[in-house]
C-alpha cells in the first residue's frame, strides 16, 4: 500500500507539543528567497512548499494559511485555490523533473495517518515508473540539502513564469 504521508517524515516534530507549536503556521511570513525555508509559491489563501522529508524528489505540499484540521472547514475560495495551485504545481514539476505520474491527497485526521493533523495540508508527490521501492533515508537531524534548494529555486522560477 502506498502511503508516503504515513512515513516518519514529520517525526522530528513529535517532541513539540501539538498545541504549542504548529510547524505550518507563520511560515508564510518568511521570504521565498530565504534559503532557510522551502516555500516555492505564496497564494492568496494557501502556499506551496517542498517537503523537508520528501517521499520522492519534488514532493510538494499545498497548505492553507489558516490553522484548521477539518477539510469541510475550508472555504470555497480556499478549496478553489488549492485545486488551482495543485494544477500549477503539476505543470511546474513536469517542466523541471518530468515525472511519469502524481499522487495528490491529504490525510484528514490522526486516524487517517496525518503527521501534523492539526493543520490540514495536501501532498503532491511526483512518481516515476519503478519508484515503488523508493524510501527516503532519514537521519536524526534533517537539514535542507543542496538538492532540495536547487529544486526549490527551479520551482520558484516556474511559479513566477505562471504569473498567478
Ligand atoms: Zn497551523
């Protein structure tokens, strides 16, 4: 069964008390050009960022600015932008890394396997034929790698070209 977002990509945050710290809140205040974050695009209601613990190269997340856990709490405007940003994320990834396919979705609630279940986020994972055995190698401490920054900068450029 394919379940990248059940992986321990987010386990490094487990020591942070869920209610004290939200890893997604406040990220949008950071500058896209800052190498200390992986934001590739800021929309009106949502932003797009690379996953620090990617299932695959180019693993993106589309995240509403609002701190909410339940899908049905999203406004129609937020939902529309999520769908739109997903479309342009697919286009951007196709332009830079030519995936063969994509998985797109969210885990809604802890029982569904959400790593960060208090702040809803959508995963877009590029897939290639034969990548099913791919598993990320996770260390104790993950820093933003050069490879991730290269991918980030390419995606930032792609989103600029879309003039959203
Ligand atoms: Zn939050």
